């Protein structure tokens, strides 16, 4: 299957969400669970001084964990990060092969650069404008 036209010649750095929400590395399990209460939150990016320290998915936090414990020991980095210079189509195919839709984007020094978020149609990536529009739509519904 050929690459979607919008990804030809682009890198992860061209298609990532540049302003993802991040959480401090010392977030507690209950605080992380509260973040996941929002259906639009799929991955928590745990950071410290601008560096990605860990990533959390809902499935990383089993129900029997003590909510007052640090969430960081339950996070992982392996298989959840890519660099900005990876071709966007290669990243899309990687996500499809793994059955994933999110990858944290880091530079070669481990600094958080953004979030790669595969759209539901699986043919392109979410942008900062897409994320802002969804957030605005949700806030309008709450009023």
C-alpha cells in the first residue's frame, strides 16, 4: 500500500503535536488515573526538566496499585518513543504493526519534543490545530 500523499517526504518532526500535555515525573498513581478519566488522554508523558522520563498508558496502572504510590515505576520508554528525524510513513507503519496510535517524540538527548498521534483513519497524524479544536469543542459542550 502506498504512503498517504500527505506523508510523502515528511519526517516525524513535520507531523507531530508540538505542545502535548506533560505530567511531572513525580505524579502519583491516583493523579495519573485522574488524567486518564478524560477519554482523550491515551498516554501520559512524564517529564523532568524538559526530559522525557517515562510514558504511561491506562493499562500500566492495574487496579490493585496503591494510589499514593509514584506512577513512574510503572511507566516505560521502550517501544514508546521515536526521534524527529524518522520518516513519517515509517513511523505510521510502525504504529500500525504494533497496534498503537501514540508515540512520544524525543530528540537525541532525550528531551521531549512532542507527541506523534495517529488519526483514527490511520492515514495521517493529529496536529496542534486538531488538538486545540477538540479541546475547544469539549469546553463548549460543558457550558
